[in-house]
C-alpha cells in the first residue's frame, strides 16, 4: 500500500527506518562509506546506543506508523556492526517497537525487522537463537569468492597481524549455521561490485550459499572521489560490462535448484515496466529511508557520507523533538500529519539548505541540463544522488556512473523487450491451445 496525497501516490513516505545501534566495526573494509570516506561524524557520536534512546526511538517509530496509518514499516538494525551492540539492547529496540506498534494500531500495522551484518559473529549459536526469537531477518555482507572477499573484508589490524585476518571462512560458517538452524531467518546477501574480479566466480560463490536474494551494489563515489576502475570520460563502462556479464551468466543458470533473485536486476526491469521502483538508486521520484544514529539524531540517507563531513546530518533529535512542536515550512507536503519522523525526512528532501541546491520538484528531483537532455532521464533519474557530487557545482551534475547507467539500461531495455515478445507468444499459444481444446470437446459431445 502506498499513501495517497491529494489523489496521487506519495512515494516519498518513509516506510523504512534504519537504526544505527553501534558506530564501530570489527572489520576494516577499505571501501566502507561509514568510516573510510569524507564524513567523520561517527567520531562525534556515542559508540553504542543507550537503552533509554532505544526506547525513545521505539516510541517515535510507533507514533510515525500511527499518524500516517502505515500498514507496514521496516526497521533495519544497522551499524557499524550491529551485533557488537549486544543482544539486550537489540531486544529492547525491537521488542518495544513491535509492542508499541501493536498497541497503538490495534494490530493493524505490521513491523518487519531486518539486520545487516558482516556475518563474523553469526558463528555464535546463542546470537542466532536470540535473533530468531526476536523475529529478525538477517542479511549478510559478503563480497563473492574467497579471494575477492578476503582482499577487502579483513579484521582490524593488530600488532601481530598488521593487515588484519581474512574473514571469508568465518562468515561462510556463520551463514551455514544460520541456514541450518533457522533457514527462514536468512534474508539474503549484499555484495559490493569489484570490477577487477570475475563476475562468474563471484556469483557462483554467492549462489552456493543459497540466498533468496543477492544485492549487488556499486561502490559509492563521486566526481571528486572516483569509484575504483571508473573512467570519468565515459569512454569505457567497466561497471556496466561487469554487471551485464553477470546478468547473462545468471540467466543461463539451471532452474533447479531455483536461483536467487538479483535485486538490482529486478529493480531495472520494474523501472522499465512501470516507471517506478522501490529503491532510490535510479528513477524518479526520490525515495529513501530515514537514518537514526546512536545519539538519536535523524539523518538523511547515510550514503551522503561520501560527499563531505556532516553532509547527511538533519540536526533533528528523535529523543528531544515533540510532535506538537514539529512544524514544516509553509507549503511542504504532509505537514498536516505533524509527525516528527516524516516531517524531518520531507524537510530534508525538500528544503535542507546544506545540500546546496533544490532537491525536489512537484514531480521528483530536479535534474541538471545534461540529464534533462538524456533519453534515459525518467528511468535513470540522474543516478544515485551521492554519485552526482562535484566540488563547485554540488549535486547539479549527472551521476559519475552516467555512461555505465546508459549502457546497462539499454541492455535491460532490450532484455525487457524480448521478454514481452516471449510473453505475447506464450499467451497467444496458450489461447490457441485452449480454443483448439474447446473445439475438440464440442466435437466429442456431438459424437456422443
């Protein structure tokens, strides 16, 4: 269900809330946008969320669900590495949020809880038992085959191991244990694209873990901090080429056992079919989740941390903001609900001055002239917002992945066209067979 505003769907309604319960990690991933990029606000935040803050976040989330009459909201337990916050804190956050939503809505609204973890601590059975008890679905970050994964996802350096230790075997063991004990708890895998790797080897390693979904993510970067291997001139398209090879390889996999869904590919086809998809990576209008950090502050999507220090901060506090005093600028949508979470999010999307440009128009985000002249503008939407940044012009640029997005969308469009032709053929064949079957039944009845 999508909330309606003046008869039109409001895709900006926040239905996903990411709560960062721990702002440190037990890995030292070289590409980490939280700890290794421009934004260093994590140094100014408490390492772990307090029980009191967790209770106040639960109150705010439940009130948000009640005020907007949301039938379903997703709570993502995140970090850093969220399991380092400890099960007692996670139990309070999830348990209180679920209880308050049930009480306030009379059971009419549902809470879906997931967690994104690096998987290192999943070898502890007591942790898995607790997550299952809390009804938390677990997604694991893993970067493909052993060699590719261990190059980047290593433990923090120590005196005895200054380059850190590889983690693939431990993460693999944790996923196997979780899948054997509680197969319904395993929600899928997240993998950052490394164009230097072999897409077939990466995909085979992930498929072997039997996830329901694999999410391939492009490295976060922009014009002043280019993603690895990217050609800013657009003369080569390494990311599109890598993903197209993987897509073709995935389509050639046998149907048994059923291969996992690839969320990014599903998103592309959905975008081409309907002009809308539930992710903010491409397309119009801007969507996204609201992030609540360990201090209880509301933030814009944390991907903006690649741009500049403090860029994602809204400077609204979940723990100190009263609903009765929450107000929006005149003319901002949805102000009638007077809900702090939604108001903070919409304020951030429409009128937050530190972004440097107007972000929203009546029908979606404003695009730079280069994007406005592009045939893919409605499906691309300018690309993921942080990837447009350039010193001096802010976000008023196409995505740094512009050439790759064009090539990938062109491939997806051709694939979608072939799927439509096949669908029409099978439908026509089915209808012809049904008509022929009716004729046979009529002849048989006449003979009798």
